[in-house]
C-alpha cells in the first residue's frame, strides 16, 4: 500500500517497533503497556514513522 504523507503511517507493533505500516494496518495500542527501555529506532524520540519514497518507513531524528 502506497502513502503520500507522513500522517498515513504508524508503528507496525505496539512496543519497541522496528518498522512502520499504513495506519489502516497498525495495531490498536491504547491498552498496551510497554517498558520504558529505548530499544528500537522509534523509541525515545530517535525517529518517527513517515512516508519514504511512497512507502511507510522510519525517518530518523538524528540528522
């Protein structure tokens, strides 16, 4: 599924995600508790999900 904007993308799993998917495929995470460990590329502000060349991917904040 292709994307056009960053707002169309979300983490692929609830805790310590390492990839992103279209929001329609993202899990429901409202009632999930995760550890506060900074383990993945999206944890602790390291990056965010966005549209990268037409596909949902990780955009790093480390520039």
